[in-house]
C-alpha cells in the first residue's frame, strides 16, 4: 500500500458533517467527505458520477491536527436572485488559523493519479467551503510501501512558525490523529461523513467509525533560543536640559 499526504492550511476552514436549517457548524478537523471532495474536484469528477466516487471513498482516511485553530462564527444574509426577497439569516462557523495533515491509504497508481491532479486541478480546491481557499499547496507527497499510521507519524510538523515557537521547550509535540477504524479496533466514534453521492438532488453520506489517538511528533524548534531582545531606545526629553536652569 501507499499513502498520499495532503496539507490543509488557510485563514479559514469549515468542515461540516451536518447542517440544520440556517445553522452550519464545523467539525474540529477535516471530514472524509470534504477531503475526498477536493480530490474529486481536482480530477473533474461530476457530482452525479457515483461510480468514480466509490473508488475514492474506498481509500482509508486519517487526519492529524497540527494546529487546532480557533472556532469563529459569522452571520450571512442573501437575496433570492429571482424574487429579490431576503433569505433567512444564516449562522456559519469556521476554523481560523488551523493546519491539518491529511492522509489517504490505497493503491499506488490511484494515489499518484490523484497527486498529479492536485498539481493541475480541473476545479480549484477549497477547504470545506468555496469561500475558504488554501494558503499553501495542498499535495505533499506519495509515500511508497507505507501505512496510514506510519505516514502521519513521520510527516514533519506543519504548524505555523509562531505556533511552533510556543512549544520550543519540548523535544516532541503530542498531536491528535483521527483515522478510519481498523478491523482490530473495538472502540471509536461514528461520524456521518463517508460520501455515497455528491449529486445535488440526493446527496448522501454513510456512517464511518473514527478512532482518536495521540502521537508524538519531533519538534523542529526544540530548545531553540529565542531571539535576543533589542536594547530599549532611550527616551528623549527635549526639556530635560532646561530643568536645572535658573
């Protein structure tokens, strides 16, 4: 087996596994449906092509939280394009300044095809919603003869520099990994984000079992010395020489 690793980083991300009326929430990490949507868009797979989607959905999926980000809320309004009537006010949630490493395990030829598609996509990638473009290239690499767990453990820590500096006192950093359950896993949470169809008229998702675990990743900034502080500039008092003048 081989593993394709992806970098998901941007000012805003939103990975919704469920939506109720005008409230659109986001999960704390990218969903399988959202990440496969990036790959499907890169290949130009149409929304009604469930056969090609099934091939992607069979890939084993996992994501590592390199930088959790901050959950933010936004309110949006819209007008109906025909009647020009105001639509209901919607409440939408995003993750700000988050960074994730995603991985997909499967057959080498398919993963290589997906990597090449990401380098020259038919449709541009977005991080959960069209209003959330990535800040860095999405594709990282294809790892030959590797497992999903191994690839996520060996991939360098991709958090922002300022975030890494906050953890320079420790040689490793504990990062949460959310992955598809293996046959030997007996515990896990369920999430309805396994895509069955992206067709607009009957979009469907199945449940999948997600296992959460923590791994230690080497810290490239361990024990790095902080930059030397600059000497403060002396305060200039233009009336100082006149204070002792009679």
